[in-house]
C-alpha cells in the first residue's frame, strides 16, 4: 500500500547586522545626533539590508559625569528628522557637554516592555516573543563620546553621530512544504494519482516567553563595545532562558492543494525565542487530506496528521541572530525509504520568487509498498469416526 510520509531537511543561515567601523576625523556639531546601522525585519514589512529604516524609531539611555540625576538621556525616543537629515531625540534637542564624555546604549523597538538597561548590562524578562512578533535588537555600547562621529561605513546612508550598531536578539524560523510527485504508472498498466491538500499546520512544544542578560564583552573608557550573548552553560549555545510552559503556534497554510515543483509556506517566518530543542518535544504537524485515484476512478480518501521533529542531530538549538528554514518534503514512499530524490534547497529560502526546483521527476522504487499476498491453505484435520451399521 502506498502511503504519504514526510521527510524533513533543513538549511540554516545566520543573519546579522553587518558593519564596517572606520575611524575618521570627528565631524563637529554641538547637537547630539546618531549614526545607525542594522539588519531589521518586522513580520509585516521585511526590510532587507543594513540601514536602519528612517520610518522606525528606537530608544536610548545615556550617562555623563556631572548629570543632575542618574541619566543624561532617560529612555529617550530617537527618530529620523527629515528636515535636518539626521537622527536625533524626538520632540527635544540634546547638546554635547563641554567638559565631559557621554556613554550611550540604545535598543529597539521603542519603549519595549520587559527590558532593563544599565550602564554595563541589558536584561530582558517576561518577553512574549510570539505575541510581539517584532524584531528585538540591542545596540553596541558607544562609550566616551564628546562629539558626533563618523565611524560606520554602510556605503549607503552617510549619517554622522553616535555610532549605533544594532544586533538581533531573537531567532527566526520558517517552514516550507514541497510535494515530490503525484503520479505513478506501473508496469502492469495501473495508473495511480494522488491529490494532497494541507488542511492546517502548527508548531507544538515551543517556548514563546523568556528572558536573557547581556553583559559587556569588555569595559574600555572609549569606543564601540559589543555585548556577550547569553549561553547555556551545558551546551554553550546562545539561547534565552524560557519562562512558563511550551505552547502551540498555528501556521499560515490552510485548505491548500499542493503540487510538485513549488515551495509552499506552511508556517510563515516567525520571530521565536532562542531556545534549546529537545528530542520529541518540538514538532511541526500538518493535517492533510490525500485523495487517491486509480486508473481515473476515485479510490480512497484519507485525512490524517503527519509530524516531524524540529530538533535534528545537527540542529539542537535555535540561537540568537540566526534564521532557520525547514523544508518538509511529501511523497509516496515505502518502508525501504525510497521516496524519491530530495529537493535541492534554495540558495535563499526566503526568496519568494524561488520556484522550488531540483525535484527529480523519476518515479522512486515503491516495490515493497505494493500490496502483495502470501497464500496458504490450512491442512485438513483428520477426525476418526467409527460407525456400526446393523443390517
């Protein structure tokens, strides 16, 4: 009997905020401005590249000696000012002190609930990543600045100001589905066709809420200073500490008949909590309906769930600042494992124009999936009967 099973293959790539720091002469301006760079994505509007979009804002803390109170800037919103063509505090203006330097730490999105920013530490707690579904980023600390500078060369923006280099704090995942083939011709002339429809998709066993702590990798008096990512002490992977219990996440694909040669998005790209993956806990499940036709006549309708483990031998964690693409491959198969040649993963799985090529059109060997019979005849049971006949 031929059956539909699911194979799981994975391609993982890392997306990070790329930057090139070039020391040049400071550009004199008494107004505090910012020079930004980031690889930013939101669920609704993906933004590709390293330039922080001018339609977004971010928040900043700053410290300076001699400030009345704790902060020079206390969680101030920074926005792009089109008239002045620079990034500055929104709704107010800050000027550089004359005889002291200023340290800056910025984060995105503006006014994020659950973040605590200190001079040498950033703490996230109680962040519901699945509910937020937004890029969470933190900027390298800019320490010891007394003037606007031109330290970042992104080859595009050309802004000057406090160097503000954002890093992604979360992980991203997406799940794609492909069908190997839906037609089989046997040597005896039997023609079998399958129609496969995805009714719904979901992820299960996923931690969606958690927190982490970032500490400075070093503490020089001046410069752009990176942060040490949190890591699990046993595995050494850069993950957050989960809070609460695992949850289910519903996918996007529903009531869709899939055909060979196309990659379908079963679960749209999601921001997820960086976390360790446990064998048998995190799963992707598709509810499918398979209609089988033999020689042009309806033969069998089946609706069932197929699941695959998300944790793979070479993928035991979803780490910060990584994008993971899972490709689930459907096709008629048999116990010998001959389900056809695998799909060639796209070079850019997030490219919507990628048609999902690389599928071998040749039929796989389904010989041991064919229903065969092993006939045998039970032996006769002898029963001895003695009958007396009287004449």
